[in-house]
């Protein structure tokens, strides 16, 4: 819990990066699985649950990042991208409407970039705080 309060942007960038790798790797794993085995055509349940795991980690990271960020536009951008990522994942699981597989990459990549930017430029600390609107 200490890392989530002290370095939430590091946690968020790592979680978003791992989420992106997970999303990119999934199609390749299906191809490999199809070539190796003919009994099953679905991903293992633990692989499917990683989506939710990354969402929870990202939620915690964004929650703590927005508490210490000093740029006003950073907070809504982090949350908007998280909700877009949530909507895409829920849509994928519930099969509500057809979306391209690549649609998940944009919010995941945006979260990585926003966390890294926030980590470098927009942190309030005990001694100083960056200027709003930077």
C-alpha cells in the first residue's frame, strides 16, 4: 500500500504497460494455443481475469495520482481514459457491440503517457507544487 500512496504514477504506468502487453499478447497466445492443442478454443480463466486485475490496480493508481496532481486537466484525463478502458473491457466480455481489437490500445497507451507525464511534471510535495495549467 505504501507504493500506491508514494508513487502512484509509477504503479499506474507499470500497470498500464503490463495491461498493454497483455492485450497485445492475447491474439498471439490464441494462435499458439490453436497450433499446439485442438481440445480447447478459449483462453484460460486466469488469463481472462488479468483484465480485471489491471483495472483494479489502475483504479488505485489513478485515485492516488489525482490526489497529488496539481494540473487540473490531468485528473479528468486519467479518469476518462480509465472509464474508456473499463467500457472496452466490459464490452469485450459481454459482447455488446463489435469493436476492433485495437480499440483497447489507445486508452491503455494514454494512461501510460499520462502517468509518466504526471510523475515528471505535476507532483505536489511538501515543499513545492507545480503551477496549474502547466
